C-alpha cells in the first residue's frame, strides 16, 4: 500500500522545522519569550541529523539491493501506456 519510498531524513528535518515553528508560535502567542537566535541551532542541528539519517538510510537501501516492487522499464502490465 506504500505509494512512495519512505525517506527518514525528510521526517527528521520536518520534525525539527515543526519544533522551530512551535518555538516561534509560543513566542508570538505570549506563552514565553524567545530570542531570535534560538531557532538557528535548532534548525542547524535538525538539518545535520536529517543529513546523517538520510546517508544511513541510503547506505542500508544500497546494501539490500533493488526493491522487488519495482519492475524494469517496459516489463510492467501495460508497457504501451
């Protein structure tokens, strides 16, 4: 039922960008006061962890070989379409 390949690096990056948004939303809503520079390390760390996660996932995927779900071009159920 998977429609696309799972990309854990994008999940990690999205989680950190969501955290940065929550930090700024809390500041805008008056729940706490956040200096402007606090989000820079959060985003930087998130991008670094996302890159590392992506590299690990790619190396694992490369070691396992090609997916069984993919078919070579022209050998699918309807190659003329």
